[in-house]
């Protein structure tokens, strides 16, 4: 039985306030811990992004170096052929062109001759860059869409031309 003489509502209210303050303190500690975890994860993400950008930059530099070496190889082969006395019509190396993706994620120099079909060039490109096999593509050069089953010469492609690999959207 409740004795009204001992009951003090002010004590119950103070007790509840203390309990709520304790609970609030504990919840604030949890929030601080979560904020620290979020900050730590953001820092880790920044480190990963910086590393990714450095690696991407290194890959682009290596791709550029590879392209330069392939062009040097082409020039050395051309020089070798001229030393061996071959005429340009007999030169099996042909001439250099460059294939680039429309988003500039790919830059691929290639040696071809006027009798090579565009489909053969595509096949070589897609063997080196298989991701393009996943898309419907078409090639353009100097603003003109190239005919796949015509030759380089029939498509009026000349030494040093850049062929753009476009993806149908």
C-alpha cells in the first residue's frame, strides 16, 4: 500500500530527469562514435581516390609511351625496307593510322595498307580492346562513316589519319 506521507513527486521527477540525461549522454556518445567512423571512412575513400588517380595517370603515360614505341617501330621498319631497296609499292608495312574512341579512353596506332579491309582493322582493334565487342560501333574518319567491307583505300584513308570508334547510343 502506498503511503502518501512518504511519496514525493519532486523526487520521482528528478529521478526521471537524471535517467533521461544519462540516456541522452549515452546516445550522444554513440553519435560521436558513428561520426568518427564516418570521418575515418571518408579519409580512407580519399586515399583510395588519390591512389586511383595516380594509377590512371600512370596507365595513360604508359599507353602514350607504348604508342610512341609502336610509331618508332613503324619508322624503323620503314627505314629497314628502304635500306633493303624495297619500293613503297612493295612495302608490306603500309602506313600508320590511329584509332581513337569517341570518349578518348582508347588511343591505338595501327599499321595498314590501302588493300586492308576496314573489318580487318576492327577485328585487330577489338582483339586488343575487347570491351568494344560489347557495343554496337561504327567508325568515322574526317567526318565520314567508314564502310566496313570496303578497303582502307576505298574509304579514302591516308597516312596519319585518325579513325574514331563511335558507339551507338
